C-alpha cells in the first residue's frame, strides 16, 4: 500500500491529477485500501508483513550530482464529509465488509464496573469469561457443570471499561476461533486439575495460594463450590463435567496434560466468543446488566509478590 501512496503522489506532482473530483476518488480509494488491509487479514493468524517501499530509482547518471528540484505547489483545503458523494466503485468494493463492521459496533449489553486482567485467575475479566462459559455449557448440555477453565493468555484484552458493552469488546477479548469442549473427569483427576490453574481463569473452585520466590502464584489447597459459593464434597470415583477450550485439550502436555485422560470428550460446536456473546445477550434480554465479579475463588495466603506481571 505504501507504494500505491508514493505513485499516487508522484502523479499528483506531475500534473496527471489536477481536478478535485479525481483527488476525492483517489483519497477514498487509499483509505479503503488501508481498511481492507486491516479487515481481510485473518484475526486468528499471523498475516503477511507489510513490506517497505522500494527505493525510487535515481535516473541521474553515476557521478553527476543533482540538486533539489523546484516544484510548483498549489494546495486547497477540502472538507470530506457527507456532502461528498460516495464513489460507486469503491462502495461496491467494500460492501462485503461493511455489514460486518456495523455488527461489531452494536451494543449487546451494559457492564457495571470495569473488568480488568490480573496475574491470578486473570482477574475480573477471567471471572466474567468463565462464568459465561459455565452458564452457556450448562444450557447446552442440560446438566450441571462443576468447573470451567480458560487460559489467561487467551484473553487478549487487559480491560473493558464500565458502560456500554459492544460486540467489538468481545471480539478484541477473544479473537481466536477456539471452541468449547466438555470433558468428563473423575474426582481424583479433578483434584489434580485445580492445582495448576492459579494463573488461569476458573469458575467452580476456591483456591488458596501463596507467592513463591519467583513471584509466581503457588497452589496451597483447594475446594469445589456450588453456585451459591458453598463448598461441596467430591467423590473420588464419580465423574464430573469440566468445560474448557479445544486449544487446551489439543496441547496434550504441560499443565493440562490430564485432559488427555478424560473419560469422554464432547465438542459443543460453539466458539468461546459466540458463547460469551450469547451469555451477554441473554442477560440483557432478562433485564440484567453484566456485573463485575470479585469473590473468593482465589485466596492469597501470606505477603504480596515482589513483582507483578499480567499473564500473556
């Protein structure tokens, strides 16, 4: 796109674009080119890097110095607003993307209290996401969900301000196409699982932790809780439903290697982003705002860490 800008400016200076109507059309074309560069790139992958402009060849003969070239300048301020008619060709070009952009700007709910991401459990942002995951999975499965887990690194926005909650907020928070998965784990496996989620977001457990010498949260003890916050007994041999995302299941190693030992794995055929959007819309339809949740699902024991770093 950089080269398009350079060639256009060269044409302007050489007198090939002298009337304002042409200037208007070129300006809008440049803006649209930039917009398409942003919107067409896959949101979940690494796009091709924009290459720098190639240097303009020097037409001067080697060894012969050239001085500055004087160019006559003639400028005029042009107000670009609704009075400037749309260019039919450009409008047709961007039409497939216009509706999608409009959808992103729609208000889907109202948020009471700022949501923020912190080093333990991804803060109130993590609480919001896992509560929504749990609610949507329960509605889809038609049975209770004991635990919901989302990795903090998958939450790509560090804060959402109180007020109108837009679709774009959810897209920025969850830009990847990760889908929800239901796993059946035994009580023994469940007890092992909560020992590794102090940095990640979860709903369904109360975890006590301390900060170690490396300023990382270290698991001390944990218990499972119901929707009222009351601790519940876990039968070591009974099966319990855990909701997470396919990305963590596919890893197959590390903290969540235990997912490979699940007694059953059921894809819910819905992305986590769609699940959160559905949750917000259903709460809004019921006349309820989305409230900031700050509870005791993570309880710190002992002093604060020496340094604080938000998980990436």
